[in-house]
C-alpha cells in the first residue's frame, strides 16, 4: 500500500506575508484581521462611555467615581474568572464562530443598556452582561489566533493582531468618544448625546457580529484524538499545565495583563499627581500625563512588527525569555525616572515601557498558540485568560497600595521583578523542556502533509491513506 498522492494535500493560503494553517482560506484570515481590529476597542470603550454616564446621566460625585469605577472593574473580573472555563468548553464544543458572534451581541446589549441606567446598582447588572461578552470575545479571539496561522507565521500574525488591537482602541476610543460633544453641539441634551453615542457603538458591535458570522470558518478543527468529555474539558486547561511550556505561558499571561493594567492605571495617575503638585490645573495635568500614556501605546505598536518575525525565528521559549528581558528593562528603568512630566527626558522611559508591554503579550500568546492541543485549545486558552484576569486583580490591587504607601514607581518595579523571575523560569524550561523549533515544526508538516494532517478536515471525509 502506498500513501495517497500529494495532490490530496491541501494547499496553504496566505494573506500578504502571513501563511495560514491548512484549511484556512483568505476570507477567514481577512475576517479575523477585522475581528482583531474591532474586538478590543469595543471592549475598552466601556471605560470612556462609563465616565460620561457617571457624570452626565447619573451625576455621581467626583469623589465617589474612582471607588465606583474600581468596584465595577473588580466585579467584571470576578465574573470573568468564573466564566472563562465554561466559555472555553463552549468554544471547543460548538465552535469559535458562534461564541464570537454571541460575544459581540452581548457587548451590543451592554451599550444599549448602559445609558438607560437609573442608578449605580444598574451598572453592576449591566457589567455582568458585559463580562459575558468579554469572556466570549477574549476566548474566541485567543483561540482563533492559535488556530489560523501556519507555524512559520505564528509570531507575525500575533504581532499583527496586537497592532490591530491597539489601532482599534484608538479608532473607537477617539472616534466614538467625540460623538457626545458633536451631538451636544447639534443641540441635543447631554443625556441624549450619551444615549445616541452608545447606540452607535452597539450598532458597530452588531455589524461586527454579522461580519464574523459570515466570514470566520465554521466548526472546530477535527482531530484524530477522541473528543474530550465535558468533565475532562472542565479541568483540561489547568491539567495541561503539566506541560512546562504551557505552564510558562500561563505565567506570561499573568504578567502581560498585569503589565497592561499597571500602564493604563498608573502612568496617567502618576503624571496627574506630579502635575497637580507642580500647581498645574487638573485638566492640564491629565492632558500631559495622557500624552505619556499615548507614547507608551505608540511604542508598543511600532515594536510589534519587529518582535513578530523575531519570534518566528527563535524557539518559542527562548523568544519568551527575550520578551521578558525587554519588559523587565522597561519596568525597572522607571526607578531612574523622577518626573514623568519631564518632557523629552522622560520619553525614553515610556518608550521602553511600551516595548515591554507588547513583548510580554506577543511572547505568551505565541507560546500558548504553539503548545495548546487542538481538541482542548479553547479550554487551554480559557486557563490562559484566567491567568491574565488574576494578573489584573492581584497586580493592580497590590500595585495601588504600593503606589500610595511606598512610591509611584513601586507598581512598575513590582511588575519588573516578576518579569525577571519569568526570565529565570524561561531559562529553566529552555534547558529542561525546550520543545520544537517553529521552523522544524513547519518543515515536518510540509514534508509529510496529507489530508490526515489537515486539522480542519473531518476525519470521516479524509482520503484513504492506503490508496485502496
């Protein structure tokens, strides 16, 4: 008996320089790029919209808004922690596409309801719906990002999605954030302006659900392994931590989300505190501090296309160690920054912070995408996202107290210290369980590729390998 002819092997498609996994067509790839652009921006807009709602719709006193906003974020993360595993099971069972669509629709419902709130208590109810949407979108985004690239292009696609995430945040935040002022300038009341702005964002979420529903690949990648039972899937995400590379990626997720939250929370707060202490108006201090945060995000975007190809050339564990070193450099360098509003002298520190933030995101996502087994990929990515949510909860909680009690630079030093510990962990895993080089994985796939190796072809419809 001989193997089936090579013409049975599915050809790999490309979108630009990015090679797609077998069975993934350009339409699927382009649809995912759109989803990557729009997903995180729709999730993050809640912070901008919520600030407007608290002030204009609910008239919450300013001295209560900080605590209320923190409580809402905390509640969201608690709900998300409880739901990531069930969400991952759904992704593995019913597919990526329906969960992604459901996530966009839940986010749309949140933006319809938010401006209708009559009290702060209503916001906690709506945040539960929002948390469901976040779990669905974040889980599906991470899982599709693991599914779609060929191994040789995994780092490039992860980097591109990271860039699109950032651009989407800027586009939706700046674009839709300007609508309340535009509407009030047209003669609308402040509450009507808030309502119509949120309805427009909800409409964008519904449109995105339609795009994803049409353009993403249906189903889940079939596998020759037996379909795991629900009980097994419930624990499989954390059980896969026995693979030291997956466990390392969970550590990377913990610090990556914590790193992003520290930057988002404390750069502006630190700059504003220093500015007010220097007798700037609050508005001017916030404006200058926000500029430093924008520089951080721009540095992250610019770094992504350089980091992605690097990770496709290196062993993924080695690449993660390099990424953690860049992040440690950025966070620990802040020790030498006395004034975050110090003009051009302060800019290099925020550039390093941005490069480090992008590095840990790309390094962790590339490693878990390579290592997560296909039948349990949704569950593994759920555990990955849970690690990230825990990072937000613990690092921001501890960091906030260090900010007040020790020094404004202390939260960054905390993150830099954890970065350094993960450098050590990466070195240990590289020596003990390095895994395969991504180029070697791709070479073996190309040499032996047949229909059996196509993760998207149902085993029942594969050509007979025996040629009978």
